[in-house]
């Protein structure tokens, strides 16, 4: 049993070391290239994490994409060419701000649409509730009148 524990600890130490060896910092000779690189990896989404940018993600795919972006910037490609490459390969989802197209319409206007639907539903519900209260009040007035009539008839009948 002790041998198994020692072996598993040794294997864990060996493999855990390799996990972080691929995440080496990228060095630039030009400060402008580094700024472009940082802006690009902040604007692109990690396809594995989906809620993190490439700059924030530690996923293997994010590391590969950061390296790919680095290689393209160093080779002299423009930001538009880098983004075009990523979109062609992974689709508009890779961008935090996808372009307004037919297939991204819901992404851009969906929140407003859902807010409008919610507001419309709330107005209808409130109107129905206030209308129901008015009917109850009117019915109560009618019932009060009928009750008063019945009491008057009864009191008139008992006085005779």
C-alpha cells in the first residue's frame, strides 16, 4: 500500500510539472507588437472556457491560440488578418464583439427583446390584477346593496 502511494505521488509530481511547462511567458522585442498581442488576446474568447478571454484562460487550446496569434503578429500580419483567421477557423463565437450579421442578430438584440417581452407581460399581469380588484369592489357594492334591500324587506316584514 505504501508503495502504491509513493508511486502515485511520484507520478503526480512528474505530470503536474508538465502541465505548467507549456505556459511560458511570451517575449516581444517591440512594445507596440506586445500591445497589439495583448489587445487581441483580450478581445478573443477561449473556446473551451467560453466565459474567459484567451488572456485569462489556462486551457490547452487557449495556450495554442495565444502562440498562434503571437506567431502571426511576429510574421507581420495585421490585426484584421489575425481576427479573420480566427473567425474562419472557429466562427464568430471566438469574438467577444461579433459583427452584426443575420446569424448574430439575436445575440445583439436578444436581451432587449427579452426585456421588452418581460415588460409587456408585467403590464398585462398588473392590468389583469387591477381589473380583478375593480370587479371585486363592484361586486361588493352590488352585494351590499342587495343585502341592504334584503334587510329592509325583512325589517319591513317583521314590523308588520
